[in-house]
């Protein structure tokens, strides 16, 4: 009699750790907000999911932070990989992009980050991966999508959004949820520059709704929302006055709507057979515009200094950041671009494409269209957040905050990305996704 080969089980574990900063820490998210935090409205978390099948592994960690430096994200990935004995390419570290959290980047301008907090938070993020790994048990996956077009708005004047909620749930042999993962593309900027309380913003509220509904761990993954927010212009955040539409009540309302979308997506969810796990990544060079010559930078700094001297309040704070940027690049060569990571993870037929920076929504729409996979999850803010990345040439040509101003908040940028950067990133992501699909079809396994 022929022997039947045992089918290898898929093992999944999840864990959540607290990364809430102390009151009084510097906040990130708005150049015009210089005051430290005065309270904690809701805690910040890092949640890790570890998926293994045979000798293949996929670890995703999502954090309630606005951003990570490329180097810091790479270091966290390295530490998790070394701890668990898996390749770094098997680990992806993402952030929600909340604008109500602490400053954790070292390459910006303005107030310095709290190094003691950063060291503690990064250690806790690594620990989340370790705990998820230890918690692995046999698991089963289902995934679904549901429409949702009442949350995100395109602040650049078009109607283009990503009008869906993705929901994925791993359950154990008893049917109990191990972890529920969800994604919707929209900036967490419900709270404005006047807010001085630490908050995960609407993703935190949505997570609470999902947690109450499902039990188990809950993870939020941010979509491609570079130009999508909750209904205001980017320049509206240059003022520190209160806005009656940007409140915690509004964040709770949005969170409830997204949570309802998750519930609908889970009701429509289909089982996903997981016969293999593949996780891979690649570095991509994105070109950027060089800084103007030293004379031009000196002139800009002089003009901004004169303007700042005649002003007070938020505009002066913003100009101070631009002055620092101009002086920084005055005597330095332009880097020419940045080396950024992309990652693709497959759990059986369910795929996640993870992009760095703040990719515009067209990345998600075009990736799913090009790969003919409407169920493909495409997220941003992974592996580091090096600025806004539009896809369409028209967006570069149109300028605006994301193109003409935002780069001046970071020492990484001598100027904005060149218009070719978006297509370079998209083609690299498509190539990596196609190669990993071919690996699955050919039975190639990513080994530890």
C-alpha cells in the first residue's frame, strides 16, 4: 500500500505589546505643533503576526507610529530575524501613520526624539515578534472585502480613493480567532495640530470595535493613502486653531464605520487554503531632484528668515523648518535618490504587497489591476516612511503640498522624487509579486 505523505500544518501566532510614550514627549505629525504631549487619550500598540509553513516564515509587525527611518526599520527587521532564526526578507515592519503619536525619526528637523523612549519602543516591537513566534499554533485563514466610501477623501481634488475594507482572520482548530487583520486606506489625521494627547486616531478606534466583535489579537495595516485623508486640505494643518470637525468623537465615528466594514468583510469571507508561505523583499533606487545651488538656498533661507521675523505662530514654525532644510543642504551634495525596500508575502493564495513611504492611492489600484487580483492587499508605510510617492506624472506636474513642501521636513531629501520614481516603484513591486507567484507555481520554497 502506498504511504500518504503527511500534510504540513500552517502555524500562526500573534501578540500585541504597548508602545505608548510618556506624557511630555515630543509629538510628530505637524510641523506647526511644537508643544509636547500633555495626556494619553488612548494607548499605542505594536502587533505582530508570525506565519510558518514547514521551513518557510512570514512575520509582519504593525505599529501605532507615524513613521520609521529607513535605517531604524531595517534594524528592527534584522533584530527580529536574528531572534527568530529567519531571513530578514521574511520580516516586514509597518506603521499606521497616526499623527497623534511620538516623534521617532532621527533625520527630521525641530525637536529631538526621546532616545530612551525610542530604545524602549523598538525593543518592545522586537518582543512582539518574539511573542507571536512563541504563540504559534495550527491555524486556518479566511479573507474578504467590503465596500466603504464614506471615510477617505482625496485632498488633491479628485474623486479617486480605495473604497474597500480588507479583512483577514486566522482561527485555530476550535474556530476561535487568533488574529483579525484589517486595512483601509486613509490618513489618520482626524485630530489636528491643536491636539496634544497621544492617540492612535481612527485606526485605534476601529481596532477597539473589531476587538470587541471578534476577540483575539487585532492588527491594522495602512493602505496606500498618500493623498487620502478624512476630509480637509493638507494646508489646513498649517494652523493650530481648533477645528470642530477634527475631534475624538469624529475619530470614534470613523473607527466605527471602518469596524462595521470589517464585520461585513468577515461575513463575506471565503476560506483560503494555505499550502505554502512565501516572504521576500527587494531594494529599489528611487531618484530625487537635486537641491538648488548654494546661492539659491542662501536666498531662500534669507527670504524665509525675513518673513519669519515679521510673524509669529504656526507660519513662523513652518518657515523655521524650511530654513533649517535650506541651511542643511547648502553645503552638501545631493544624494541623487534613496534606496527603499518593497516586500511581498503570500499565505497560500492570499498576497500582501508592502511599499515604503506614503504611496498615493493609485499604487494599490494599479497593482491589483495589473496583477488581475482584486483581492490583493497593497499597503504602504512599510520598511520606513521616506516621503510622499505619487504614481502619476500628472501629480508631479500639479505640485501641491506633497510635491513642493513636504520634502523640506527631512534631511533625507534634497528635493522631491523625480516623476519617474513612481513608475520605478510600481514596476519593481509588480516584478517581485510576479516572481513570487511563479515561485509558488513552481513549488519553490523560501527557506530559513
